[in-house]
C-alpha cells in the first residue's frame, strides 16, 4: 500500500466484519446486566412471558429464560439483587405481591420465593457477612431494617425507625456492618446510620447534614461512598468523611468541593495507588474538579480543575496503570476523553468525543442522559458510550490505550447499558442482546493460517513467518501519529530492517494474501 494511513484506521482495519454478533431477539431491549455462576443474568422481555430474569453464557443456544415468575405478559423482575452463599437473590413481583425477595441457583426448579410481606417496598439488597440486609418503607415516615440468611425462617426484623422521609439514598457495608443513609422527616438533610444486625446496634453515626447536589435525588443525598482500607468514605456538601462503622470513629477528613457556592450535578470516586480521587461536575458554572485523598499523608488536595465557557459532558472514572481516564471539556469547549497522570497530574487530550454544536441545552442536565460511561473491557481496551446530543443520540467508542487509538463504532452507537463478560462487551440495543468482540492486533488469517513477527522487541530486524505458504504482499511501519516510515515489497528473506528507527513503539502493518494484519512492535 502506498497511501499513508491514519493510526486510527490502521489499528481498526483488523476488526472482523462480524465483530458485532446478535445473541438473542427480545420484545424490548434487554437491560440490568449482572454476572452469576459464570453467566450473565439480565432482564429480558418476550411476547408470551413479559419482563423476566434470563441468563446467558454469551451464546444463542445457552441464552434462556430462568423462570416465568409472573405467568403471562405481566413483568416480574424489579430493582435490587445480591449474591449470597452461591445463590442469586433478586426482587420480583407475582400474582400475590408487588415485589418480594426471590432466590435462584441458576435452575428453574431452584428459583423460589423467600419473603411474603414486602409487597414492593424494598429497592436494594446488601450482603453483609452471612446475611442480606434490606430496608422496608411501610409508609411516608416509617422504615424497618431487616436481614435474611436466605430462608423464610431466617428473615428477621431488626428495628423500626420512625420520622423519616423518602427512600434511602445509600445502602452498603463496612467491616461487617450495614451502613445506610436516610432523610429525617421535615428536613432537607441526610443522616448516616449503621446496623450490626441487632436493635441496640442500629443507630445513627452522623448528625444531620446536606448533600452537594450530585446525588441523583438532589441536594439531600450524600455521595461518593467507597470502601478503602477497611473504612467507608463519603462526601456531604463540602467535606470528606471517614468511618469504620462505629460512632466514635466517624469523622471529617478534609474539605473537597464547596457546595455552599455551587452545587454539583454529578460526582464520582475511584481508588488508585492507595489514594482516593473524587470528581465533582457542575453544569451551572461549566466546571469539573478532582480532589485527591492521600491515605499515607491523610491530606486532601485539589489536583485538577477544568473550566469551560459552555456545557460539556462528564463521565465516570476509569484507570490505566498510571493514569485516570474521564471526560471533560477540551480547548475548544467540546467534550474529550482525557487522561490524568497520577504521577504528576499532567493531562492529555486523547480524543474529542462531542463538539460544541451537538451538546444538550445547558439548563437540562439529567445524569441518565448527559453523563458518558466508560467500561474497561480488558487490559488497555475500553468502551465509551457518550452522553446524548440534542437529538438524544449517543456515540459508542472503542479505545485501545496501548495503540493510542480511539474510534467511533457505529454498531455501538445508542447503547444505554452494557456489561463486560469474559473480556468481551455484551449489551442491549434495538430489542436485541448483542456481543461485540474487538479483535485488535490479531495475527490470524484463518483457523489454520497464522503469521508471527519476531523478535519483538528488536534492534535490527523483524522476521515474518507465515504458515501454509501465505504470500506477503506488502509491509509498512507507522509511528504512533500514523506517519508511514518504511515500506517493503521484496520479502525473499522474510524480514524487515528496523535498525534505522529510533527507539520506541511502532505499528507494523502486513498485507498477506489480501488480508491486513497490524501488530505493535518495539525498537530497542
């Protein structure tokens, strides 16, 4: 090939045409993906059963309905699930109740009801030790704390709590202690509670406090709960808190985002190199800030600020070995995928994902629409679904951090939910269950025909070895900016000279029997 190619095209030209594979058809788009017993558990809707629980090993033949809990077309499955002692617990409704706890071992006969009193008033299940804890909201100001060992007889009431408003904004655990956050009645505040499974051991561990606005429910909720080194961290309006689940060891660590001045519309938190990084985003002032909590020095400091003169779309955190990936504003005001070094906090703009003219109106920020989501597929490979544009459309991107390549894959546009399972991406779209297998850098021409490049790294020559006498038509080497550096068409000795290249990483592209193979090579 004589034409210079951009690196993005060079890397992604090796994707097979059947990278997207349809697994199963449904009446509506499948959703709420989990993993259990080495399978994907999800909500699927069929004409004759309604929305029920399905499972799949990633193949069409083994994608099956687990059980028709509510016979007929009525939907059964609801929010809330957990795994305890090798069984999957979930919320479902049937003819007699608007929602109870069910359990399954992955078989139809092993799918049975556990409770008979909740009637749709529980929304989350939390495993703590050998129990599942859950909250039952009886009316507008009456909450009950329960636990179950997975049996009807082992389901017991722990405590009644009165004078509360709304559902809990957090349910989790720390040190075998159930932690939950509820809103005291007649306030716009939250209070964090703990329970050790006994009535006396169930009580609040914080005073009333207000949130920073980034909880999906508004300013009341606290945010960014994360367990780190046996302690639970969370954020209120402007401070970072730490607890080990006890009253005496629940305390303020330091100041973060100042919600007194501007509330945040979105937040996230991630652990990296024994430190915690807290993200805050405000669409009111077009600002994103990242704070670091160093668990060694116990210091809290702001390590990155991004401001713009117009709206941009944030994302969750993801991480590589040495950096954090997230979305924020770029130099022209659009939304880019950025990389923040956790060594020196330098920032690299990897790729613009959305331009200024395709963003949603500034006043209409909704997390489920406006926040991009980053999924890590495997080492150095990521999937990003962007926030929606003014036409309510999302773009799907594949990122290969190793090759420094980012490409919009049209087949992955407009995906709302996905799951990574066995190093592949699975998702619902267009009323179907799909698999996306991205075969980057594969030196394969067929089931019995392969090509090898060696030694790699190399100082002088790269040898090319093919099976079954495959014909090498052309070889080119590109730098990581897509610039062609060398081209060969005479392969009588099946090698290419790299001795004149500077030390570094390059992309070797070989055309063999009409097929294009790309491989990362390193010059020593």
